[in-house]
């Protein structure tokens, strides 16, 4: 990994539920790339609506 992103354990697990570690390392190895994944986009949108 080129960079790490601090996440709570629930978000970390949630992302790995839909992106396996090897796929993340090969295809989603930056914050910009990770934020292009459809389910990550949905998670971010949900968090923005539900966390204040």
C-alpha cells in the first residue's frame, strides 16, 4: 500500500467486505482510487447523511 487511511474498525471491515485485500492492493491502492469504487461511494454517502 502506498498510503494508509485511518478508519474506525467498522468502516475498515465494511470496506473489506466488498473489496478483498489483494484487490485493494492492486486496484484501489490510493484514497482517490478507493473513492471510485461504487460501494465505497455508497458508504461515504451513507456516512455523510448519518454522522453529524
